[in-house]
C-alpha cells in the first residue's frame, strides 16, 4: 500500500533539508504550473505541490505533520502487521 505524503508529492525523503525542499518545489511547480502544463489534472497536482511546500517549508508545521504521519504509520502497522494480510 502506497501512501501519498507531502514528501512523495515533492519527490523527496523525510530527512530533506530546506534547500532540497525548495529545489524540489520549484522543479515540480514549473512542471505542473497550469500556464505551462495543459493536461486536465495539472491544476490539481499543482495545488497539492503548493500545499506540500507550504507545510514542509515551515519547521513548526513540518514537525506537526511528521508527528501525525508517524502516528498514522504506527497505527497502520499495529492494526495490519506485515505478513498478516
């Protein structure tokens, strides 16, 4: 099961630095900006990219997001241990 996190949206790891987050955001934003990309879902993807950057570039919000993500991950592992399905 693959979880679409803000990290996967930007194509970075959870230990990415601010500079790596910023670089990934700029690359993805240019690629999916509705003025540059005319595909039907470009606008929706661009909104997700903006939201991911908004959270991950703010140290306080990123910390809260990471805590929530880790809590979710722990709950899933507890309820569905690897090899139980």
